[in-house]
């Protein structure tokens, strides 16, 4: 299980990664790297293919970048990002890790060759920092915190040096906005990291959101990623669900194959009470799971089952709701490798609540006891204790 120190390592690798990753292709940088529009067109098409999970098409575009200039790190970096997206849509699957790490090492080697010639080469600094940042992100996802922290330590000064060369750019503004937001948010969310944040500049959530909105509107290459982070922040931390939904719908319409955007549409509709629309989204998601569509895996199926259970509970269809929540619990038992997840805790809590509504008090109490033995998740223990004292619905 993750320890409290986890959040510092995650923060550090995330800061490094986010300051660079999609703020890589800056106007200054591209004028220095490539002057013809062909290179830029291949880059943009490739990025769009990646977001739509069209991996083979993306690889073709990035291979062409390498062919156009094999000594330039851009093509090598974006080619590695195809493997990164494969990892992201199925984080439990570690079969792509070694290939990704090998491609990242190649990016670093290409960058080092250019930095040996000119240690202020903007493109080499950006892509080397980005490569190390992504490597750290993978180590953090795999809970190898020592390696993750070390990558953060190595990459941060590379990012800072690159940023000094081009501080006034909307693409770079993406990373700076994310840094400002998280550097302000994380110490409040996790006070134990405050002493560690003394090593980083202060953040500003309001300024960070403003910078992200500017990047989403005006950046050349970072518009999509800026919109993606705004959607996440509005949903997870700001609780501005209508804004999250607006962004999610736009991204899903543009990239209909992207399971992450699809899930956020469903989640956001649930958060603002658009139950019938939410049901349609998760019914569609389940259909894609059954068809084996890229990214629509068992984790996605579990989430869909849970939200469909909420829908049936909302409309008093208790038998149907129980079926969905029991399926959520069953999937969790096979998916949760490190102890009960939030989906398992909340589905068992909902099952207990339904049994109370059905006047099956004995069964309800057993469910609440199960929840209390699991890790606390979003008030699950407080609710279970409350419903043990007073049946839900009374």
C-alpha cells in the first residue's frame, strides 16, 4: 500500500514531468529545431493520433520525424510516448514497461549527443528532461519511490534551464500552470509534505488555473493536454462538475476512441445528476468493453458497473442495483492486488444501504461490518458506522 511519503515522490516526479511534457514543442524551440511546416504537420497529426489511441498511425508519423532528422530528439521522444499511452490505459499491465524504458534511454542518448555539442540546445534540454520525467512517472506508478525521486532530482534543473531560455510561451505555460496549481494544492491536501516543499517555489492555484486556460485556448501543441488537466482539476479538486463536463464532452467528441475522456463524460454527468444521460454513457462503455475496444478493459468495466448501480439505486430499482454492485465487488476481488479499492468499499456500502431499504437488516449489518474492515474511502467508515446505528432510509 502507498505510504505518506508516496505523495512527495509522486509530486516531485509529477512536477518534473508536467512542466515539460506537453510544453515541449515551443515556438522558440521549433524555430531552432525545424523550419519547414512538414515536420510540424507530422508532429501535430501524431499527437492527435495518440490522443485518439490510434497507436499505429501515430507511430508512422513519428517514424517520419526520425527519418527527416534522425539526430533530433523529437521523433524519438514522441515514439516513446506511444508506448507511454499504452501503459496509461492499462496501468495494471506491466508488459510494456521494458520497451518503454528502452525507448526513453534512446531519447536521452540522442539528447546527450546534441548537448555535447551545445549545452544550451533548447530541444535537447526539453526532451531530455521530458524523458527523465516520464521515466520517473513510471517508477512512481510502480511504487519504486527511490528511482522516482532520483529522476525528479536529476530532471528538475534541466527543466529550469530550458524554461529560462523561453519563459514567454503558451505551450510552456501548460507546465507552469500545472506546477502552480499542484504546488499550492498538495501541501493543503497532504500537510506532511509542507517541509519538503521548501525546496520548491511557491504555487498559486488561481494563477495556475488561469495559465491552464490560456494554454488550452492559445497553445500550439499543448491545447489538448491543457484541457485534459483542466478537466481533471475541475472534477477532482475544484468540484466544478459542469465545467468538467463541458471540457470532457468537447474532448470526447474530438477523440471518440479515448476511453479516459469517455469515462469523464459519464462521471461528470453523474456528479451533476444527469442520471439518464450518464446511464447512456456507461451503457456505451460496457458495449465497447464487450467488443474489446482499445483501452476498454476490466477496470473500465468495473467503473461502469458501479455507476450503473448508482443509476438503478437512484430510481429505486433495487434488484438491478444489487446486480451491478455485486458485479463491481466481484471484479474488484480480481483486480485489487493491494487490498480493497474504493470501488470495493463503496459497492459494499451501497449493497448494505439497499438491504436496509429492503428491510433486510441482518444482511445490511454484515455489509457495514465488511466496509469497516476495508480501507477508508471518501467517508465510507463514517457512513457505515452511522447506518449500523440507524438503518439507511430511516
